[in-house]
């Protein structure tokens, strides 16, 4: 970390003439803690300090959850990366507890993040967390399910974006697709089917064409990055394979997706 702010003297009510160190602020920014030798019981005490409003740091968001095997819900020792989708700001990293699969990380608010978890023998999976409208401390649970690298496994590409009714990939999609390219490079015998799907808004014919064009856009991208064109094919299914009901916006959003299925490994 090399972007320290200017130090601020907190005054004699906090800093005494004794040895004091290890000042740390909790995630909420409400209390600070430090070690002090001043009138301590034993060698040193841990002191809790309620911060004044002018001394509180900018609010943050605590993201916590588990990473598990999608097939049996067993915990996985995984690495997790949080990347701002606009490419600006800090990238956060976390690691799960090997026995429980639990992780925690503190992130600045006001940013849209792509989240990806990876572990040996599993397909890296991604998710999306929108912190752009948050302006106060908040705790958000995000559980991630990883799929093993096996023939027949289907994975949704969560962080790829198209404008409404369009087929051109938006730049925010590139980190997600680059992870797919890496998966293909790490498994040189792998062959996949990229499938496009839509909700039921519009005519079935138009939706079929749209889904096929979007799947082809993803396929073209990974081929442009060096993946052999014989290892990836694209197909559109339109609105014929919904994973949720189309009677809500949330259901429609789930149905608008691009996935890949492992045909050979």
C-alpha cells in the first residue's frame, strides 16, 4: 500500500506520553483500537476508542461468504479477486479458510465490482456486486459455487455485458472472457459449446437470432485471443431454455445469459 493519507494528531486524550502502537479502526469506522503501556494492567492493554465524527474514515462495505463445490456444497480453498468493472480503483483480494470455505474482505463503496473465485480443479466462476449506490457501512453476504472441470458441466458467464438488443460486447466483459481464455489455455484439450439465451420479450425468431449473435460474439472474442476455432462452437437457443419465470424483471434477467458447456476435457 503506497497511498497513505497525511497523518493526523488525535490529541492528548488519545495519544499519551507512554508507548502506544498498532492503531486500527473497525470496519464500521466507529471505534479504534490500539496497544498502550499507559497505566496498563500487566505489560500492555488494548484500548478501545470511540471516534469523533471528524476522525472517522470514509465508509466501507464488508463482503463475506463461502466458496463451495456446486455439486456437494463442500467448502473449497479458493482465491477471490474483486475488480472494479470500470477499471478504476483498487483491486481487492481474499482467500478462503481451507476448512470452512469462509472469506471476508473490506471494499470501498461507490463502485461496481466483478468478483471471481478460482481453485485448482475447478472452473473459475464470477459474480457481480453493485456498491455504486451505497454511502454508509454495510455488510453483504455473497456465497460462490465452483463447478469441477468435468464433461457436461455448464457455467454461466455472469460478467459479460451487451447493450439492450445489441450484440457488441461492452469493454466491462473482457476480464470475464479473459478468464475463459485462461481456462482453455490451461486445459488444451478442452472443447466447449457457447450458448446464448434470452427472455421472452420480442418475437421468438428475433430472440433466436439475438442469442446466436451474442454467443458468436463471445466465441469470436476467445478465438481472437488465440483459442483454436475448432475448440469452441456457438449456438443460440433464444427463449426456449428459461431458468426462471419471465413474469418478473429478476426472472427475465436470469434468462438473459450466455453459458458454456464442457464437451471434452
